[in-house]
C-alpha cells in the first residue's frame, strides 16, 4: 500500500507529499483502528484533499478539517459501495484513481474556481460554467445563472453596527414561506441551510472585530443535483478575509447616511455613480440596487424613493414586470413607477403630519436575497417631526431600517401611510465626527411632502380616514402587505 499511495496521492492534492499508510492496514481493521491509521500515517493536506474530492462526488458533506473520523469513513464506504468496491473503508489504488477521476469530472463540469470579490474582500468559489456576474448590490456582489435558478451573493456589513449573533438570529428564523433545516453558530462563524419559496439556500458568515462578511447561494429544484456538492465545497473553501475591500470614498458628510444604493442622496447630495464590476469575474452589469415601493392609485402607480429608481435602465416591480413609466423628483427623493398589471389596493395616506411619539411600522424588502425575499416589518415610533437640521420634509423614526427599505411605507397601527422610508443614519460615521454613537436614528419623508408630489403629477391617491381604529401589529401588517412590492434596478444609465 505504501508504494501504491505514493504513486497516486500526489494527484489527489496539490503541494502535498502524503505519508503512506502502513502495509498492515487490512479490511479486518475496526473503524477506530482504520481512522487512527489514516490520521497517524498521512499528511493533513492529503486528508483535506480526500474530504474535498469526496464532497465533489457527493459522498461527504462535513467540514474539511483533515481529520478522518466516522463521517469521512462513511463517505469512503459510500463511494466504494456505489462504485462496486468492497465497502470496507480501505483505500486501494483503483479506489483513489476513481475518486480523482469522478471528482475532477464534477468540479470541472461546473467550472469551479476561486474568485476574490474586491467589493467585499472575500474569496468565494464559483461554478463559473453555471453563473455569470450580475453586478453589485448595496452590500456586495451578485452572480446569477441564465435561467435565474441559481443566485450567489457576497455580503459585507462593516459600519452598520450589526453583531454576528444578531444577523444569525434574523437569518435563522423561520417564516411563512421559509423553513430553516440547519443552523449552527460557533465562535465567529455561522452556517444556515434551508428552503424558501421553493428554493434551497445556504448562508455562511464570519466576523472579525465587527467586520461581518458572508455569502449566500440559492437554487431551485432544477439545479439541486449539481449544486449539492458545490455548496459543501463552497462553504468549506470560503475565505471571508482574503483581502481588503475596494474603498468607495464619498466624503465625511455623505457617510452620515445610508439610503439604498446611494449615501447622502436623501439630503440633497449628488449620488455617486454606481461602481461597476472589475476584472473577468465581475464583468457584466445587472442587478444594481433594490428598494421598496407601495401602491398609491388604482391605475397602477407605486411610490418609492428617487434614489431607488432614477438611474435604472429598467425598473422591475416584484413579479409584476418592468415599469412602463418612471417619474422622479430628486429634490425630494421621491419617484413614481407605473406598472401595467393588476396591483394591490392603494394604501391610504394621512392628510396631516403624524403625532410625535406615535407607534409606527416600517415595511420593506431590506438586504434582498440575504435576509429574505419576503416582506420585512420593524416597529418603532416617531421620535421627531423634523429631519436633519430641522428639515420639515422629513420625520425622524426609531424603527430599524436597512438598505432595501428605501421607498417603503411607514404606517401607523391603523394601516395608514404616515411617511416614506428614505435614509439611515450611519452611527459609525457620526462617532468619527462627534465622538458619540447615536442609537436608532433613521428618517422618512413626511406624508404631506409625499401627497404634494402625488398631486403635482395628478395621481389619484386615497386620503386616510382619521378615525380608523388602531389594531395589533399583525393585523395592521396584514392590512397593507399585499400592496407593497420590491423594486429592483437593472443596469445604470
């Protein structure tokens, strides 16, 4: 066995010269003895290579830790049984050559390669024969298959004040159309698997000093067989801190705000051009940003933010298709998008400004495809009837909002629109400038500013009943949720 292993193991892993097993290994060995023989007489690099190749063949779905134990032995025996070998766990020359040939076929068929994403600084393995670059999001980069059945996304949260435990808590929660099948968090890493809206998903995140980096893979049933081995290898080869992300310097004032794709745009600053992907792995423009919109008229007009819709070649509204018209008011960060399809009922808008301290709900599609594709609801209250520097067009709210919430409705517990979510104060940037860390300071456009915009463009919106009774959070959400849609920007002008 020693001479046999030396002849073939060099092709099993790169840069590894494994030590051969002693000739005494035999099928009569107990599993514990066999595992010990492998662990004591082969290099770790060989054992990691073995686990990697057995993952590509679909037999191993554990961690690439280079330690042969029950799971690795079971994978060896499963491969042996499927391929007509004696399922005894003993690796022969023929067995190893077959593992190499089969794993190469699967890996090369997917075009697997490790790619460093300069948007987030992560290194991730991509099935390059299956997916192609689809541009950048607010928090990372995205790749998608031609049939949209596979979507891979990189993510970085670094100045939003998130904790790994907090993100894990949100992403590992079951939802109406979401079922988490496994979720583990250990130290500075978590992994989540599950299904949502008929698609399977894998999410993996790591943390280093408050810098959270991760990736997600989502796929439909048509891609189940080819994605199963890929996700095991991708999770194990993911390197979250491969390098430093590309710096997008937008200045100290603009950094105070995060509103959708643009920072500071909600308060009069010019939006920076969306950075385009660089290099062969990030070459194609596509999904450029996302936000939220809500129905304001029976003839198909939805209201959202200008910074969500203004620079798009195409604006997609949920599953309703592309908008036929887009009307933008950059000065007030408002936009109207028209869809020629049946929409939910218009949400009624209050005629006057809401009350200070009033309970409100922020509804939208934040961090789309990372948090979920389903509607997200957060609760807070109106903490000021003025925006930054006493701007009367804005409200200050305490409800947590994230990129992708932009353009979503702010409603009271009667389901009446009392604002349009537009911006999130960047706590880290404020701390840099003032030495103090603000808590839960976010902004929405006041309803009177929104209705003036609608009146200027002859949109027949509905005025809310001032006497409508307040309800529970679930009931208020149910009343409005069918009229709220994700808004996707495809390609920058």
